C-alpha cells in the first residue's frame, strides 16, 4: 500500500490585489469617524483603490525628514498627510453637512450617480 502524500496547494505568485469598490472620489469632503483624528473634516487628495486607502487634507499628519538633494538646499522636517483606511471616513451629505452612506443609481443615459442615503440628494463628482 502506498503512503498518503499531501500536496501543497498551488499559489499564484505576483498577483496584484483586486481593486476595491470605492464609495469615495478625489475632491470629496469627508469626516473621519474613528481613530486619533475622529471628527476632523477634510477634502480627499488621493484615492488608492487597490490598498483601500485615502489621503485626506489635514488628517493623519506625519513628520517626514527630507534630506537636502543639492548643497544649496537645506534639510528640513515637513508635515504631510499619510493615508488612512477608506472605511474610517464618511462622505458628507451635500444638503445637511452630516455624514451619510452612499447609494448608487444608474441614470437613463447609463451613467452611475451617487446619492446620499440620508437626504436622497445626488452627490456631484468633483475632481
């Protein structure tokens, strides 16, 4: 009788993570709902759909030590916004200015429109 051999499962190497469906877009005004910066509001500067992270203006500020590239330049410490998880921010309702969930509706011409769940108002894409 042959001995039982367990084979390793094949894994795909170098596969990129799937792109997450984002309810946010560049230029949207959002409020942070959890974490150290809870309650802060800001505009989205950058969206990374693969990592499911966003960079919000004035939120999650970190200090970066920047080295002088030429002898004339000075080394300095700059403050910059670092990415946070997209699940930690909520879009603000255009009517009331309060945080809201987002629904999607397809128009007759086929474009997808975002709608604030709180008020039913359409949320314009800015950016």
